[in-house]
C-alpha cells in the first residue's frame, strides 16, 4: 500500500515555507557585502531583474517537477525517464541538502552563541576583534551550539509538514519581517546613514561592470534556494488547486524584499560607523560576527539591537535549515520507505558526523584540510560552487528534453491558474538559463581558486 503523501494546507503554507527556505544567511551576510562592493543601486537593480526572470524560471521549473511527480528529487527525476543521466540529476539534487545542512547548522550554532552573549550582556566582549576567532577555535563551545541548533531544526521536521514546517514558518516569517523593519528603521536613522541609503538604493552606473552581473546572478541563485532539492520537495507537497505562478511571485517578492531589507539594515549602519567607507563591509562571517558587533557597540542601545538582530538571524538560519533537512528526510521516506521518525534520526546522525567536522574544523581539526580548505569551507565550495550549478543544469535539461513545455503550461494553468510570464519562461529555459548556470559554475570555481575575485 502506497503511503499517503503530506501536503501543505494551501498557498500560504507553501509560500511561507519556501520563503523561509530562501531567506537565510545568504541574504544577511552576503547580499549587503556584494551590493556595497558592486555599485550599490546598480547591483540591486540587476539583482531584481534577474530574480524576476532567471529566478522565476528556476522556481517554476523545480516546483512543477515536484508537483507533477509527487516525489522528492530522486523519484522525481526517475518518474518520466529511464535514462541514467537524468537519474544522476535526481541524485545530485537529493545529496546537496544532506551536505549543506550540517555545515549550515554549524554557522547557526555561531548565531545562537552570539544571541546568548547579547542576552547575558556580554556586549563589549563580542565587539572585540579577537572574540570570533577565539570562539570558533574552542571545539567544545562550537560543538555545543551546533548540537543545540541542529536539535531545533530537526525537532520541527520531526513534527511533520503541517504541524512542524508550515506552523513554524507561519510563526517565524512574520516575526522576521517585523524585526527586519525595526532594525532597518533604527539603522537608517543613525547620523551619517543617509549616504549609505543613497549608495544602496540609487543606481550609480559608473560603478557598473560585467562582474556586477556575475555577482548578482550568483547571489540570486543561492538566495532563492535553487537546486537544493527544496523546491522540488515542497512542490511535491503542493495541492493541485494552489496556483504555482501566484505562489512563485509571492516567494520572489518575499525573498527579494528581505534581501533589500538586509541591505537597509546593514549598509547604512556600516556607512554611519565607518564614515562612508563601503570597503568596511567585509564578506561572510566577518561582516556578521566581527563588523556588526562593533557597529552595534558604537550606535547605542547595543544590547537590545544585538538581541533583536541575532533573533532575526537565528529565525532566518533556522527556517533554511528546516527546509534543507526536510528535503533530505523526504528522500529517505520516498526511496527507502522509512517512517518520518526513522528518517529524522538518520538525518541527525548525518548532521552529527559532517557537522562536527565543520564545527571542529577551526579548532581541534584545524590541521586537517582538503584542497587547502577547512571542512566547512570545503563543503561550502563543493555544494555551492560545483554541485548546485550542475544540479540546476539537470533541472533545465529535464524540463526541456523530458517533461516538455506543454506539460509545464498545463501544470501552471491547472485549476484556473495563470501563466502570465509564459514567454519569459519559455525564452529563459530554452536559451539563457543553462548559459547563466555555466557562468555561475565557472566563475564560482575560478573565485575559489582566486583566479578571479567576486
């Protein structure tokens, strides 16, 4: 007897869960840095255009694959083709979240530690240059917070699609929006912040270059959780009476809105703190865990702003980790016919093994590297720079050569749904998406090996 598949209750459940998957650390610590580096408003304009053409096409493609097949990635890629090459596309889409969520949960643990420090009043300590380095080299502390974060994510997944993922998304995402608004308003009203606002929102095409497009393309790709198996899995939980185009537009708006809000939270604050120096926005962890605690310390209301900010970041990280875990657990349920409880326990073991390598990689395991990278950096390179663009290429090929455009159109217009951007979708999937993905793949690899810099 075939096991009954879980479903979201409706469009709101899907949209908030998919938006929760998309809104993560990439929005908060990568988007503002890239926007500041590549011309502020010019980068923002390019990003928005790409999100509503390239991003739209990829979200629709993955959601359609999931809903037509009613399976997680492996089964979805086997449903309509016997060719082994497409089966590989399913496997790579399924394996990606299993590799990402352990190291992502390590960073989530860092966020929890900083939140704890602000709650307990250690505002001066976290603002010191040496604090972050000392913390991540302390194997006990990083492992403890990694386990706490992982437990939070897996507990939600353990409760199921509706009672866990949908319910938590409905609670956390509105709170995340409110907290974003509070911090953005606070940041934009600081003395000297107006220059940062202008820089971020007003396009300055004298700073525009080809790398602006490449950087915006890569950020959009990662920010929307494309090729992580998530949207295929969530699409398989979508009821037929939910209109895919409406849901996709809502996800686009939600994710892009939070990315813009992140820019308004961080860029004006750093501009005010640094006297207008855009280069002071460091990339990745240094922005969130080194620069921003200094900014908060110099802006007043340090403890309150630190708590609000890291609660926001915790929610963003947790919703993404939940979505990644769900994609992996759904694969175990579908392909191995396991119960949700058994699949969740197995995912917990995977997270402990691979996550511990990442959490201990800057401390007790700092002497062990792969290609000169610590474990966390290597897993990030392997998934984001190599596997995800390849997985997305397989998604495009599966739509073009197997499922077909007419099947996509039928799925989009089911139950009275619309396909207003049909011409955009058809042109993008046929001519541009694979080319864009090859650009992302090649530029990401060249960046990691420092042949080019983004």
